[in-house]
C-alpha cells in the first residue's frame, strides 16, 4: 500500500525529521577532546525537562527497564522493604524486578483501570513506625491501561508522616509529555526512556537522581556494575562516560531537548492534554469506554479502548495493521484481547490524531463492532475545532513569508547551478510580527520533492522544513 504507515502505539513514538537528520552523521570519537562541549550542556538542559536544579541526570544505553534496575541497584540492599502497587503490566514488571533483586516488596494489588491507591499507601506508611520501608514506587503513567497516578499525592503522604522513604517514579511514558516536577514533588529517582516523549529510537535509559538517593548509594549493597552511578558521576563530571555511549542517540537527544524547550514544557503538556481529550471524545462517541475508570485516572499519552463483549481487540489491531497500515498498541497480560491502545504522545498534531481515529474506525467497521461510522472522528473534529488551532494563521505576516520563500529558492538555484560551490548550511527563517508586536519564527513548507532537494543540498541544518510558530 502506498503512503505513510501510521504509528499510533504508545512507544516508540513518531520521530521528527530534525531528530533523524541530527543522527544522520558519521560516527564520532566519544573520547575526543571537544566531546564535553557537547555533553555537558546536554546534561544541564536535561535537568530542565525533569524540572530539577539539584538532581543529577544519567544516560545509560538501554531501555526503561535498565533505568528501573539502576534505581534499585544504586540505592538499596538485599532484604530492604519497598512499597509498590500493581495496576498494569509495567507496574507489575517493576515489582518483579525488585523481587528478583531479593527485596522485600509490599505490592498492593489494584484493579486494572485505576492507579496508585493513596489511601492504602497512607495506611502502610503510617503503620511503618520503624521506617523499614526504604523506597516507595510509583508508576506515574501505566502504559498498559492508560492510567496516570498522583505522584504529588504520594509525596504529600510522605511529608505529612515525616517518613524518610525514597520516592521512585517510573516516568517512561509521562516525562516530556505530561507535567512532571522532580524537585517540587520530592522525587528521588525518575526513570524515562528515549522512545516516547523524547521522540527518539529506543536505546537510552534517561534517569534523574536526587542528592538523597545518591547519598543512599554510599551504603547500598545490591550488586551493580554497568548501571553504577559512581562510575557515571566520576566520568560525567568531565563530559565523558565510563564506557562507550550511544553517541548517535545523544546527538538526537540534543535536538529532542531543543525542540521541547523551544515549544515550552507547559505548551507540550497542554498539547498532549488537548489531543488526548479529542481521542477520548471519539471513544465516547463510538459508544465504547476507556480502560481508565474515571477522569481522575485519564492518561494524556495513551488511551486503552475496551472492545464490546464478544469481540477480540486483537482482531481490530490486526485489521488496522494489515488492511490500513496502522499500528495500534495491543492489550498486555490480563487485558489482552480486551483493549487496543491508542498512543498519542511525542511528535504529534491534530491531523495525525485524526488519521489514527479514521484508521481505527475502518478497522472496527471491518471487524463488525457496532458504531456509527464517522461518529468518533466527528466528535474529535468538533473538539479540536472548538479548542482552536495551535497556530493562528491570521497572526502571521505572509508578506515576510513570501520574501523568505523567494530567498530560499534563489539560494537553492544557485547551489544547483554552481557545483563547485561549498555546502551552504543555514536556517531559512524569517521573523514575522504579529498584532501585538511579538515575533513568530516561521519556517517554510515545501513539497515533498523540494524537501528532498533541500536535504540533499544541505540548505537546512538541524531544522524541519515545515511551518512552525
């Protein structure tokens, strides 16, 4: 089938051209004398994504699971007690990892579709008079069920009880997409992955650690080697790593962080919330329900849709994939066959969401699930239209755009005519004033053919030839 393949799983997410371009480079020497000029600012800017000033960021080759392991191995000892709750596949796997390490896990079973049980956490922690609980685990966003939990609420409980336990957060499918405040919420270890909100390929475990957790590492007795924070601290201080880093992914991460900061984290969170609300409006219009059992649990990065009795969600997933080139997330563990998951995180806009909802409707109709065709897509259209476009075209100075367009085309023609000319690497941009005298940076949209020409000549360096504001 011709055309683009739709990727609507909750990770890996869609990767922007700017990030792909940043990684399309020759392999480099990760021990070069100027490598720290690249890594040290990256470490500093990543702290902004976690919203921390005192925490330290570590970048490990690996996935979120590796980040989990680093949190346990660097802070705890065999037999230490940890408090956790299980309400989906990934909170379950984190508990499993702790048990394999020989930790004493108090795992509270919760109905899948709900999240961290604050009242039960309060009861357990209040009863722990001897402070045997050394760490409290929170899966911020359970990707398997589309449920977001209240991290700040757990911190309030710890503070009210004056309990010294460390707070560990799995933020793999939340950080860089959903509001996360490491310092304000008193998080001691936060784990993220490169393939979701950071819009990169899988391959980096992105971990941020508080000074309290680093201090705990001085007496921790669990075995550690590859994920040893001490080795990272020693070499990262100079801008290097204790072993070969995934340098190509780091180049992509640099652009990812730039894109997030350029958009503004609050704008990133608002965009995710708006697009997620449109998806939920579609689910309601189909006459279906989400796995998340109430607005207090809704996730802004993934929606798990429950199919009606008598239907298998895997049929929807297979039909979407084979007939319409659309990848949806499968149900995991006890919700397998009962839900399909729509990922709406990372590099995403209104049109991409509408494409996914259209593909879901096609697949559901083929499978025979009863609904009114167009109902979900229509509900999403109404929601997105009513809440407004992210870009107000009326506020752009199109004369300035036209001038910039002509300049770019002239530059392209000159490069094409003069084969001896050196590579031209510049950003074709213009600053367009809006009605309140603020400026909006506009980049020009090219046809696919012209985009390919521009990429080949190197006209754009580190920018995506699309309209942005």
